C-alpha cells in the first residue's frame, strides 16, 4: 500500500499496488513511484535515502 496525496481530489489516499503505473530509480538513491488515485489522476511519490524530509513525499 502507498500513501499519496492527490492535488486534484484534495485528498490523501492509501493506494494498493494495482494503482502503480511505473517505478523510476533516479540518481542518488531516489525512487519515484508513479501512481493513479481512485479517480485516475496521476500522482508521483518520492522515497529514498537522499530525500531531505522524513518519510515518503508526494511531489
């Protein structure tokens, strides 16, 4: 499950793996997970050691 915020819905969702569209490994140990909310809006969630905030961040 992934916790993500959708700007268009103005809501936070707990999304199952079936909502994952892509996973990108970026330089520096950052992982970006591309998801869709329940309404189909595109969301990006960043995670990794080089993120300068605690916990996963929605961008």
